[in-house]
C-alpha cells in the first residue's frame, strides 16, 4: 500500500470534503422537504452515507499501521459498504429528480418559486455529489487489491 499512499490520501480527503458538502446540502433539502411534504427515503440514506463517510474516513486514514482498521480486508469491506450507500443515494436521487422534473416540462425549475424552487435546484446537487463520491470510492477498493506492476526500464535478460 506504500505506493498508493499519496493518491489514497488525496482520494480519502476529497471523498470526505464531498461528503461534508453532501451533508450540508442534504440537511437543508431535508429541512425544506419536511416543511413541504414530509420525509422521504433519499434524505435518510444521503444523510447516513455522508455521516458515516465523514466519521470513518479520518479513522481509516489515521489508524496506526498494523491495526485492524488499517488492514486491507477491513478497508475493502468498509469502502465497499460505503460504495453501496453512495450508489443507492445517487440512484434514488436520479429517480426522484426524474419524477420531479417530468411534470415541469421544458421550463424546468424556473416556473417554481419558494420552497419548491429550492427543492428543485438542490436535488441535482445531491445527485451530482452522490455520483462523484460513488465514482471516487470505487477507486479505493480496486487500488487496494490490484497488483502493482513494476515499470522499471531495466531490460530482462
């Protein structure tokens, strides 16, 4: 894992920052949606995924070498679990956005005002953040299990 230390750290930090943004957007979306219609499944899943990601990434990054949390097996299992959370959040956000936008027609969110406009413009942000974290989190387990090739220029006798 030493060869993947810098890219792994960069991806972990980027995932944590995007999860923090997702937590903020999804929390505001949930706040507005509760006033309009009540809670739906996407908010709970998005908030849970963002919270678990924000809490677990620093723990994985700063766990001491040789501990169970630093093992490749734990990392693959946990990141795969988070990957499923983010995939489900992105898929449900896409479905919700499609069903929300369909009756609006070609004018889209511009014909709405107030809280419905807020919901209309925040839903694509939730969808985009979820897909971004999902794609980034797919890199980490695959980088942990793929063999590292030696690209030396020394000719083989």
